[in-house]
């Protein structure tokens, strides 16, 4: 079945390596859990150094991809850089992850009290489906990243296999929503397990194919002596999920509750195994990691995750979410000429005024999502290395961002000063708050390993540290403030909310100024004896002193 | 209103330039129209050389952006590479360009003959809206590319201004569909013109801001002496569109037909002016271009267009289009438990079988869009320089791709062997044919200037030339074949169509083999005297000889 084109391949030009093998060994060793927690500094530094070197090589490869892949095609004419394939996959997966918010958004909320009970149940079920789908799709995405951190070049066969894999991943949300709507029917479960098993088999084929053409692989594996060990390790990790799904689908015939438990284990497997390892290391002391262990497929929270792909995925989610409302508006809010003639006496303006609140919701949600993207963008400009833990926090942030347009739409759907309006506005505030606070958490997590994860400008005491903090903290603070203000002044909740929408963009424009004023005020309060005239000149110094005051 | 943060900026580190100024001048000169047609070789070569050098610099800058923007931030701490901002803008614009297909897709086509007449009118109106929106949004996108080919670095202010610009661009399709539904009401026109004017003003602010902070600019402009000339030229070109929209909105009060003409001129302005120039040059002989003319904002078909952004935009469109049907399926095709209980006696499988054709439509359209993406990807791997003309052809191809899911959905909506089914299948074939033929046209256009636009592998007589031709020609040929087969064997149209859907992915997998067999056969036919045994060994030579036979 494997076509001739994929078999007849020239031998590869040997990779140009000039680092000594000691460094290589150091890279391939898993960081022991103590060093991952920031313990032993020496090994940390060596490792970081080695990784930087490695990173440079990866970057060189990815920059080569921008040059039309010309340098990548040296090995064989049909070999290509994987850059664009991965960008396309990221776009597909981000759309699929976000799309399950649509059934939630299109559930009509009735004002009458009788229907509310059943609708609230339906709505919460749909929200649960949305969150679970988002989680599952991002788990599949993380597995995809991991796979293509090992395989760094592609050819036509791999591109086509990857497209087949994508097709099945995009079908997952549907099987999952079947499962949620008919929890006692095993069909949804079987479809889901079937998809996951086929995805696993395709991924195994991809791995086998890539290992039979080693020039497609990561340079570390390409030059290593025990390629077979890597192959079996990777295959073992990949096959774990389909095998568990296979058992889940068999158990679903016998005792279907058990299969749900199995599926939950599949999703949370990395976290469970990590917690288990951590407990064991605490209980029986430091466990020596076997030297054969690899850097890939470790499930350690500090395992690197391609920063470029985290950015691409986040961009996709932010872009879809920002435009979700305009999709609805374009489809539903163009009035029918006949209706305009009958109901509004031919006045288009009057007809459009009925939709007024929806335009407001669109601009509000676009601005909020856009500014959250802006904060994310500013943060990741200063991030130099992404870990799996940071990726997880990013996923949580994005899951909340996905709910934002819905919340904004709700704020404008109810009559003024009603209880529902207040509730909707407060839900919006809560969503914005969590979306922002998880972004802040990414930064805090990065600060724990700031030497390898962050640009020196935003380290503790760095030039941009306070400014970055202000950027990240602005939305959570504003959302929290609005929430409590609406609790107290529930009469004016809508006005407060609109005021917030309008002022936040200007706050971002003037943020640098505001931070400076804030710092000056703080200095006045805490060190009033220092002359204030020099404050503008000695900016950097003052920031450092502020840090030492606060932290 | 400009915040302090944006004003207090350090002087830039001087750009490291080591090319002599003669080369620089040569770049900044507009290629005279004869050399653009492949005429004078000498100046062409110099220019190409200079451009390659320039391209390397751009690539270096963009690869720096992948390194966390660290090297870009050298100039000033708040300066950032624009890479991710542009990727996000591309994602937003591609979603908006594609989204107007949704109202078309959701128009229910009735089988009864009475309603068909009015529905066909409505449908064709909506398709016209879709195509026009696609065109207008891509014109806005091309303007955005042009702007950010001049401005290569951003800071926070520019990022926020760009987001504001994006918000208005995403609102354009709605105003346009208002215009289409109420052609005699001036409100849609006024809204559209208002949006365009505000976008123009924001872009002017961006240009003014960037020229007041020259380190944000392209290196060519940064080092040139007459920056002011560039500034006024760019502003003049940008302001042309809003000013015409201003007149259009004024005329709409007096004589609204005229304003539509004005708008059409706005959209086609580049092409009109280009045709006019070309005619003039033919009529009165070669016109000497003034030496002050710049490479940017020329409206020449050979003006370079950022290849990276063309790829990003295409990826966005392909990703949205591939998932359009699953969005519908996830929302509409999860049956209600009560309905399943009542109508299907609790059998979920029976209920889902009713949706069977829609799953088939999904997989069919995903596979087709995915494979068209694959062809596009293979083509652009070998493209080294994109021009405005190639961008235009790409836009046409994408516009057809956008209609694909709709066509596929239609093929499964009608009863078997009906006249409608045959029509729908033939429409699908036509759409696939045009989407593929425009991709082929991009390659043909690139071949006219193959030395600067293509990788040597796919030049006439290059190693991959025939293979690339086969890849690009596969879909148009298959679509054409299916079309004529369904004309002849209209009884079996559905089976033929499904057979095509299944065989095409395998054809792509085996394409290299098929091309080789085809070549061997051709050789047997045309040069039967050559020994066939050496054919596999002398592959490259045989390809060259094939080229000399065919061309």
C-alpha cells in the first residue's frame, strides 16, 4: 500500500553537528524532578544552555522554512519543512475547539419563569459539553504538538496522513455532544472511541513512517544511537490512549458507567501519572530516573511545548471568538425587505434600531477579545520557552475567552434594570476575570523559572516587569471592580458596564503613563524623603526599588 | 491624545547596511513595464539580485521574530516584531471573507417548482453578495499587506490602532449585505462609506505615527534620504479610497446610482489605473518612469506581495471552509432525546441514519478542501516570490473554494436520480474545476518570471516540473472528467461522484508513481527505440527529454 514515491528515497546528507556528545546526553536526560522545581542550580544551568543551543537549531530550521523550504529540501527533493502544515492544523483545531460554544449561544433564554428551570438545565449541560470538548480537543492538540516535535520535516505522504488525522479530530466534538445528549446510549461512546482509535493508528503509522525515513526526524534523534528505543517509547505512549479506548468500548457493552471512568482516565492520564510520580518521590525519597528516559513524551509539567504553536493556536481561538457575533449578525440581522415594509413602514433605520443592542454586543466583545489577545501577545513576546504547565493555563484562559461573546450577547438581551440583566453582566465580569487571571498565572508560572522561560526585561527587577504586571492585571482588576460596583449599585449596572467597555481601550493606550504615575505616587507614600525631580530620570532604578518594596 | 509612552522613544541603532547605494537605487526604482514582461535581461538580473539580498534581510527579520522578538527589541524596549499581529489580522480577515457563504448555505432550497423561481433569485443575490464581499475584503486585506510591508515593526500603540482597524473591517460584510438587500436605501451605502472612511483615517494615523518613529519602518525607507516623499506618496494612495467614499456618500443623497459607480471604481481602481497606464505606454511608446517613484504602492501587477501573508490568509480560508459543515452538523444534527423517543422508538442509530448524507457531505468536502490545501501548500513551497497578480489569482481560487461545502451539501440534499441531484453534482464539479484551474494559473503566472518567482526544481525542465504539473492538474482534470461522465451517464451521477471522492486521495498518494508510469508510456510512444531498462536510472534526464518533447 505504501507508494513507490515514499519508498525510493535517497540517503540523507549527514546533519552538521558540532556539539560534543556530553551536551547531547545532557539534553536527552530528563530533568530530575528536583531540578524542575528549581532545586539544583548547576545542572539547571547546563541544561538550559544545552537547550538554548538546541532552540537555536530549531529556530534556524523554522527560519529556513520561511525561505521557501529551500534548505530543508537538500536532503531529498520531496522533503518539506513542516511549518505551514502545523499552522494549518493549529487553525483547524482551534476552530473545532471553539465551535461548541455555538449550540450554547443559540439556546434561546426565555424570560418566563416556567421555562427557565428546564432551560437552565439544558444550558448548563451544553456549557459542560463545551468545556469538556475544549479540554479533549486541546489534549488531542497537545499530542499533535508532541508528535511533531519529534518529526520536524514532512513529505507528501506525511502531509496526507496528517490531513486524515485532522479530519477525524474535527469530528470528535460531534461524537462528544452525542454522548452528552444520550448518556445512556452507547452509540456516542462507540463513535468517540472509534475515532480516537483510528487517530491513534494513524499517528502510529506516521511515527513508523518517519522512523523509516530518519531525515524527517528531530536532529537529536537523528544523531542518537538508540533510535529504536525512542521509536518503541513513542509508540508505547501513543498507543496507550487507543488501547484504553478499545477497552472502554468493550466495557460499554457490559457496564457502560465503567467506560466513562476509563475515558476520564484517558483525558487526565498525564496529570494522574504525574501526581502519582510526585507522591512516590515524596514518599520514598528521590527516585533515580533511568538514564534511558527521553526528553520527549515525558508528561512532565516542565516538558517544553512549541511556543510558536501555542501562539498559533491561541491566535486561531481569539480570531474565531472575536468574529463569532458578526457571523450571527451577518446571518440573522439583515432584515427582510417585506418585513421592513410591513412593520416599520419602509424605514430601514427603524428596523435596524431593533437590532441596536446586538451591534453594541459585537463591538463590546470584539474589543474585549482583541484586548485580551493584545495582552496575550505582549506576554508571549517576552516568553522564551513554553512548558506543558503554561500550555495548560493558556488552555484554561482560552476556554473562558470562548464564552465571552455569549456572555456579552446576554448582557444586551434582557430588559433594562431586570434581575436577568444584572446576572448577565456579572457573568460577563466573572468570565473576563478568569480569562485575565489565567493569563496572569502563565506569567507567574514563567517567573518561577524566569532564567529559561522569560526575556530578562520582565524578570523580577527587569525594566518592563512592572509594566507587564500592569498589563496583565488590568483586565482582572477592572472586571473585579465592575463586579462589586454592580453588586452595590445594581440600578446602574448597565451604565457601569458600558463605561468599562469604553474606558478599558484608552487605559491600555495610556498604560505606560498610568504605571509611571502610580509608581511616583507609591514612591511618594513610601519614600517621601527622596527628591521627586529625579524620578523621571532614574526610571529604571526606581522600578527596581519599587520591586524591592513590594516583593 | 498621543500618550506619553508613544512619544518618549530612544533614537534607533543605525541599521547595518553594507550594500552600495547604486544597488539601493536600483531596488527603489520601479521595474519598467518592459522588464516586468521579461524584456531587458540585464536590468532584470541586477534587480533580482538586489531583491534577493533584500529578501534575505526580510527573512532575517522574520526569523528574528521567531526568536521571541529579542533582536527586534534592541532598538527600543517597546518595539516588537509585527509577525504575530499580522498572523492574527490574516486570521480575522480570512474568517470574515468566508463567512458570507453562510447565509447562502442556510437558504433552504425547496423541491416544489412554484417556490423555485423566487428562491433562485434570492440565492443568486446572496451568491453575488458573497463574491463581492470576498472581493472587497481581499482588497482591504491587500491594502493592509501593503501598509505593513512599509511598517515592519510595531509597538503597543500600533497594535491597538490595528485592532481598531480590524474591528471596522470585520463589520464591512454586514454593511455590504444591507446594501445588497436594500439597493435603493442609502443607509447601507452610508454605513459602508463611513466604515471605509474611518478605516482610511486610522491607516493614515498609523502611517503618520510610523513615520514619526522611523525605526518602525522598512529598512529601505529608514536609510533613504527622502522619507518625506515616501510619506506623502503613501498617504496620497491611502487617502484616495476614503475620499472617493466621501464623494460617494454625498452623491448618494442626490443620485444614488452614481455612488454605486464610484464604489465600483474604488474597488477596481488598481486594475483600472494599471490598464490605463499600459494602454498609454502602448499608444505613445515607452514612458520614462520618474526616478522618484517608489517600489511600494505602485499597483503594478509585479509588485511583490508578502508570501508569508498570502499563505496565512489562504490557510485561514481553507481551515474555515473545511470546518463549515461540521459547525452546522454540531449545531443542528444532534437529535433531541424526546424526538428520538417519539419518532424512532428510542433507536438513536435510526435517528442518525436520517442525517447520513450530511456526514458524507462533511467528509467529502473536508477531503476536497484538504487536498486543495495540500496542492496549494505544495505549490507555495516552490514559490519564492509572490506578486500582486498571483495574489489576485489566489483570491479567485479561494472564492471558489469557499463555495465548495455548500455545493457538497446540495449534492446530498435531493432525492436520488432527480434532475436537481444531477445539477448539484455538476455545480460541485464546476466549482472544484475553477478552484483547481486558478491554482494552476498561479503556477503558470509564476513560470513567466520563473527565475525570480520559483525554485529551480520546478522550472521548465526542472526535476519536479512534471510532478508539480500533475499535482496541479489532477483536480481540474478529475472534475472535468466527472462533469462529462455525469452528462453522459446521468443515471449513475451520484455513484460516479462518490467514486471520485474516494479515489482522488489515493491518486494523490500514488501520484509520483503514476507520473512515472505516464512518462514511461509517453516515452514508449514517442521514442520506442530507446532501451526501457535505463529509464528508472536516468530519471532526471528522461524528464528533461519529456519536457523537450511536450513543450
